[in-house]
């Protein structure tokens, strides 16, 4: 019974290293995305970081995190604030009434004059506009 996973300890150790490799790969990918998403970094600097991250991936990712880790966080927070502000503006735009009360009353009056609604419906629309 000569197997790679003879006992529970071997399985546990193999699983531990597997998750370490997955985590290291995720850090490496995050460094790549940050590097190419940074608009303040020049093309030559991006090329240098790319060479470092490709040819010595784990050491390069560690150096990248040490050298640019703080700015990674600042860029990520700034992007989150931009997205949140854009979302808030969109919600305000969609939720707010696009016409003023006077415009609503005028359109209701036009409908009353054309005979599309009666006096009771006009009063209801007018009350909703003024509320």
C-alpha cells in the first residue's frame, strides 16, 4: 500500500501547501491587475515590474507589495469611493422627480382641458404634485 497519501498527516500537509500556492497565485494576480490599472505609473516602470513579476513571480510579488502596497490600498479605496459616489448620483437621479410641481400641475391642467381626465382626477393630481 505505497501511496502518496498514506495517512491523514500527508493529506493535511498536501492540502496546506495547495492552499498556500493558491493564495500566492492570487497575490501575484492582484499585483498584476494593480500594476496595469495604475495610471500614474509610466510605461517603462510597468515594463520593469512586469519583467520582475513574470521571471521571478513570488519574489517579484513580495517586492511589489513592499514597494507599492500602501499605494495599492489608496488606489483601491479611491476607486471604491468613486464607484460609491457614482452609485449615489445614479440613485438620486433615478429616485428624484424629473418635473417640478408646477410642471405636473400644468400637464394635469392640459389633460383636464383636453377632456382626458375629469375635475376630480385633476384635483387628485394637483394634490399629489403639491405634496
